[in-house]
C-alpha cells in the first residue's frame, strides 16, 4: 500500500509541475487520470501492478 501511495504522490507532483511549467493542459492531465482509473478496472491491472512492483524492487536494489 505504501508503494502505491508514494508512487501516486510522485506522479501527482510530476503532473502539477508539467501543468505549471511545461505547458501540459489541465484537460490532458484529467484525461490521463481517467485512463488510469479505467485501466485499473480492466484485466490488465494486475500485470501493471506487478511490473510497477518489479521496477520499484529493482530500483530499491540498486547500490549507488
């Protein structure tokens, strides 16, 4: 749960920065958010969650 909350907060911050600085229109950000909600209710959602967890695990395993 903590991973998904952290990822959601990070993505929210990125979207806010893009809306304010890079000219991303608010309508585009809303459409992307709606796409995320629709993807979460499809059969591909577990695969997306697994890939996200695997990537987070790989990043966590990096020694810098």
